[in-house]
C-alpha cells in the first residue's frame, strides 16, 4: 500500500468565513492555522499547500482571557537601537486585524510555504468583506 501525496495542482481549495465576535484570540488563531495548513483534510501533505482560504470578519470584537488587554505587549525591531512596544489595547484601537494576523502567523510553520498560507488569510475589522463572489461557507467556531 502506498502513501498518498498530494500534488500542488490537484488540491481544490475552499473558502470559509468565520465571525470573530466574542472569540478568544488564541483558540480562534489555532483553528484558523489548521485550516490554512490543510490539516483538517485526510489528504494533508506537509510540503504542499493543501489548505483553504479563510475570511475573518468582526476582528475588532475578539477578546483575550485574563488581564491580557493591559499586560500583553507586542514588540518589534525598527532598525534603530531599542525595540518598539505597544499594548494589546492600543493595537486593537489602531489596527485590530493585526492582533489575529500575528497570532495566526506565529502558529504556522517557519518556512517558505507559510508565506503562501498566510496570504490566504483575509481579515476585516467590520462585518463587510469583498469576497462574496467566492461564496465562502460559514464556519462555526465554538465560543467558550
């Protein structure tokens, strides 16, 4: 018996839409990462992009557990000495899509294939999105 290996052209990619209202960021991000990688399919192949497209709406309505809105900080290096940091509450006010985008990106594998996977993630702060023509299927993510 031979092991099935998917080939890049033969995988049909679906579109899913997820409403992020009152969802915990980490749990939602792990579910999205599984969909982007294609691990929810029996034809998952590590070296082939077998994942689906994911559209996330209402990204500004996500939530953290505990005191993370005040204590969690995002840091990045600008090229100058020192690092820039911003709290999660400030990031939610300025760029709410970036909270979920960074959480999902860090859950994907650290290779060139992950760049293709993250481009299939579309995040919108409001409830409107321009992907109606792709007919995304609503996906229920259990809220705790």
